């Protein structure tokens, strides 16, 4: 039978995850983000099979690629968060302007200046109170359609309709730019 998370353990996992997000998204500090990660973490951007393994691999991915290429106007609209014994699953819609190279998201696509909205699912596992792994999933085809790399008239894909429908159905208000 699976173990159930207690209120104390749930609170601790959320605190660690929020601190990690602060180190990444606000401070943009790969070293600080690693301080609350396990001895052998991994980060995987699942749609592209990219990221980092081990402390050196995660640091390199964060420092040289992910954090160095985050858009300044990145915002997240939270949708849901589920916490288990040693796991957090989170679902936001991210909105940003593609105004710089973003090899961790769209490798080889030069900046387009277009707005992007994308639903993301993050699965974060923990070991001994530290982050052991992050797996991020998103609808890559809708991102490519919004950047006009894919033509929605030629392939069965929605652009920003997917995340906007999600926001509408859960009653969240999208941020307009």
C-alpha cells in the first residue's frame, strides 16, 4: 500500500521546491539551485530529451543553457499542484516572448519576437528532503506552431488555443501582453 504524505512532509517538499524555483527563476543562480538537490540529480526536458545528469551535468545545463536563455518576461499561471510522499507534480501555463535563443526549448530556432503560451507539467522527485529529479513535459508542437516553425494549416496542431482553453476551463485569467 502506498504511503501517504503527512502535512509536515507536504509542507517541506513545497518549501524546497519553491526555494529551488526562486534560485532558478529569480536569482538565475545554478550553484544555489544545486544546494537543495541530491548528490546525483537529473533534469530532463522530456520533449527534447535534453537536460543534465549528475551535479556537474545539471549545473552545466542550468548555467550554460536553461538559466542563460530564460526570457525576461517569463510568467507562470499556476493550474494545479499535487504532493505525494516524495514527489510534487505541478501544472502551470507559462507565457513569454521568444526574444532570444532558447536552445533548451526550441533548439536552432532564432528569436522570433512572438508571444508563446504553453502548458507545462513538472514532475519533481525528492530523496532525503532534497530534489532528486525534475522531468518537464510540454506540448512541443503548439510551441512550434506559435513560433510559426510548424504550420497549423498543414498539421493537426493548435497554437496558443491549447493553453488558453486550459486556462479558461480552470477559471484562470491569462496574462495579456
